[in-house]
């Protein structure tokens, strides 16, 4: 698993290594490379359930993920996108319940599009600054929720069962993350196929 390899590479450095590892994991996730950042955020947050530690993880994770999105945005803007793919991407986002810049926020909570930066670059009717603003807000909200769970969890569980219960929590988050990623990819493939089919008929 990629995320595990990254954690293993940096964990010897100590707490700073965990922060760097999470930054790398979040950065890759911003490029739609599946690293399951939610599960690793819970795991790393549980190593120190203090507010400063949790806040640092939220800020580092959000900055890394949105930074990757912006790099992808800049690449697509500079290199361009094939007209056919661009048309499919536009059609796909327009059939979603949320199709404005707010999609960059919603995508954090209910992932429906990969390569957020590329979609921001392709949608000419979107204001990039507004879309990235929503993306930053979405990252802060999602990661704050996850870190809050990690901070409050030991307080709600008997001390003698914290270790075992923490393992269960991490496994639950990991399973949910994998399930969401799988469902998202299947949904994207279906929508793209439908859009391509409709384009062929035209």
C-alpha cells in the first residue's frame, strides 16, 4: 500500500516525519493517486491527541492537497486538454447536482470527480480563485472533522480499551475510504461512458 510505504519511509524521523509523510500522502491524493489520506490522518492524529498537533495536521494536509490541485490546474492550463476529453469533462460536471465552483468543496465530502485541478482548468465558466477557495474550505472542514474524531475518541472510550478501539476505528475509516474510492471510480467510469455514448449518437 502506497500510504504505508510513505509512512514507513518517514516515521524514523519522529513526529516531524509523520507530518512530512502526511503532507506527501495528501499531495499525491490531490493528484487523484489513491493514498487513503483519511485513514492515515486518523492514525497520525491518534499519536498525539492535542489541539496543536491536530491543527497542524489539518493545515498541512489541506495545503498539500490543494497545492497539488493547483499544480495540476497550471499544467492543464498551460498544456491544454484534448477537445474530446474537455467536452466529456464539462458534460460530466454539468449533470451533477452541484456543478458550480462549489463542487470543489463538495468533492472533499462526497468525492465525485478526480483531478479537481484539471476540472477547474477545463470549466471556463468557473472562477478559479473561487473554486480553489471552496477547495481550501472543503479540506479544512473534512480534516477538522476527522481530527476531532481522533481527539475525542480516547475521551469516549475506557482507557483500558483505547488501543484496541483505536485499531477498530482506523480499520473502519480505512474500509470506508477504500469503498468510497472504489464507488467513485465506478461512478466516474459509468458517467464518462454515458457521456461518450451520447456524444457518439450526436
